[in-house]
């Protein structure tokens, strides 16, 4: 059973607010609060984002290295526990993985290190086929991303395609810089084109951060449109009623995903007036 | 219950963990120091989530994933990612990772037309098949020695994936941005293979570590501890797990 609400329901199940007490008491939380007290490493209080940040700015290079090592140890402890837990729950976990993949999702996201698809969504290995590039772009002439879409749709038969951008995207910012960036020029040009398409709306947003945030959203919408323009998506949808395309934006300041609530059917109808590739 | 939904509920804890660690790492990001994190070039395959198999957390690794982890000099998508990570973020390591039973390698060995844009994308893999025809023909396609209809878990696919990683590392080493960073600030380039059946990552001893092992770490690297391979390199970035 596939409908456009499934992705939304997954999303809703993920964006329930987290009680702060629970968040702070998470035993695996990799903050230096549990670090050895004899350490000279400053211990920023995670309850205050601002204080956190300013403390970090004051840290000496040496202290950061030490902090990162301690933090990393905890990360590995968590990973070990995760792997052991996986094996305890399902001894065949890795054997099954090597037998084949049957993902329900194709994730197209930004390369940015802060947006790991699996962890944001809680999806497990085997659940999502993943493509990540600078500023989550889907360009018609890019064989790289177009191959990913074709393979995911025609061969893996994914049910959902998620294009996920994020606020504060460095790629989007770089694209709007009045500077020659070499090999990045042809790639980032696509974002300038998105700006031009929505010039009137964007120009009147006085606040710079708000304007970039809106450009990030508009970029995701445009890339969703580009996904739908592909022959594989149009042909599969005509035949199977899937995949459904979703546009999401992640905010790493609050850890929440925003669903741009694309009307997939309407967007498909709209683009097919000109970009119809249903017949093969 | 809809079969798509349980995944979300079952992993609520890991999601909460991701969010909480995300908040904790905000400090790390505020003091963004990319010499501590690598760029990961891997396959889009759903079974190879880099953060999970490396034991890393949000903020640790810059990522590009495509079909069969191909690195082609004229692919602007990959080139833009490399430029951004190496020249602008100044990462300390580039890790190119292939994996066993890769669908792209299996398709390239199959010799059949895959359809649409995929045949063009897979052309470099087919080039490797042509160039190593005799060597590959001697290896079994499947574990039982079958002829290609199975899961592709055999040595022929594995060998093609290895050849592909090596070829990709050569392309990386020939990238002018990478070449300059290797020369000027000791950027390290690694090629490795993720074995789906064991969860282990193996260093293929190519790239900047060719011939000398990766900082003395050789052979099978246990999952999670793989980060050693990535982090114990030059520049004093000693983020070893032990
Ligand atoms: Zn971004
Ligand atoms: Zn693969």
C-alpha cells in the first residue's frame, strides 16, 4: 500500500518534540559531561547553545583535540553497543544484508557532514538508497544523479524519493557569492537559476538569513520538479503509482525536518505539459 | 500496521540519539576544524551507510555517494564535491570505498544493456571488464561458482570492485586540487573495500598510503575502529579510538 501520506507519516513520527530531560539524560550523549574530571578539558553545558558555542570558540587547539578524542571514544562505545545489539536481535543481520538490497527510499541530500540521511530519519542499513552532492541538486545533464534515480526507480523500485535540503547550506551560500569558483561554477549555477526563477519573491525578503532559508526551500522544490521530469519516475508512476516525491528541509539547529508538502500529483501534471516522457 | 512504518518506531532511540548527539556536536561544528574529518566517496547502495559502518556521528564526514562509487575526471557532480571538500573545507582525508556484491559491478559483468542513462554511467566499469577479461574470467561469479545469476557474492565481482576502487583512486590522485593538497599540506587519499558479509572494511593499500600501509594499520579493520585508518594520519589529528 503506497500513498503520498506514508512519507508524511514517517516524517511525523520523526518530528515529535523530544522532552529536554530525556535528551539530556541520554546515556550515550557524546558530550564531555561524563569525561574524566581530572581532565583540563572545558566542559560546556549542552543546555545552552549560545554558551556552548562561545566556550568552544575560547578553547585551545590542544583542548579540542583532547575533547574530540574523549568524545570519539564514547562514539565508538555507542557503535559497538549498536553492532552487538543488532547481532543479538538478529544474528543473520549482516548475512541478510549481503544477500541483496530492497530499499523503500531514495534519499537525495547535501554532502554536508551534518546531514547523514540514516541518522536523521532513523532508517536502517538497507532502507534507503543514497545520493549526496553539493546542495542536493538534480540536474538533467548530470549522468551521476540521473543514473542514481534510474537505478533506484527502475531496478530497485523504491516507493519514495526524498529530496532533502538544509537551512544554512554552504553550497547555496557559495552559489550566491560574486566570485569565480572554478569547477564549482557549472555546478552552483543551477542555484543561481533557481534564484532567477523566484527573483521577485526573494528580492523583497530583507533579512539575509530568511532570504537564504527561503532559497534553500525553493531549491528543494525545484529539484523535486527535476526528479519528476525524469523518464524513469514518469514511466514508473504511470505503471505502478509509485514512486512519490517528497521535499524536506532539515534544520540542524533544532534537529527538525520540515516537510514542504509537495502535491506530487499536481506537480506531475504541471510538468508533463512540457516534459512528458511517459511513452518508451 | 503499514510495513513502512515500524522502521521509524523501532529506531526511535537511534533517532533520538542522532538528534542529541547532533546538539552535542553543534559545539564541534561551531569550532569547525575539518582537518579532523574525511570526505567519504562511496556507493549509493542502501547497505553501506558510512556513518554506521565507520562508527561516526553527524558532523564527522562529508559525503558523496553514487552508483558503484565511480570517480570520473569529467563528472562535474563528483568534481564539485572534491573541490568543495578539499580546497574549501580543507579535509585531511579522502576515502574512496567500494563494497562486495555491488549491483553496478554485477551489471557491468553481465554484458547486457541496462537501459537509459545507466549504460553510459557504467562505461568505466565495462572498460575495466574489457581490460582485465582473462583475470576476471577465472574467478567465480558467485560463491558456489555460478555464472552470474545469483547475488554476485563471488570473487569476480569483488575483484572488479577492487579494480574500480584502484582506478578511482588513480583519478583522484590525478585531480589537480588533490595533487596540490597532497603536496602542500599532506592530504591523504585512501582506497578501501567494505565486505557486506562481515561488516569489515579492508584497506587496499592504494593512494597516498601505497606500499607502506596506512599508518601501520594493515589488513582487516574491525568495524568502528575503521576510524583509525581515517584519523591517525598526519597533522597531529590523533583521533584514535583506543
Ligand atoms: Zn548543504
Ligand atoms: Zn554498490
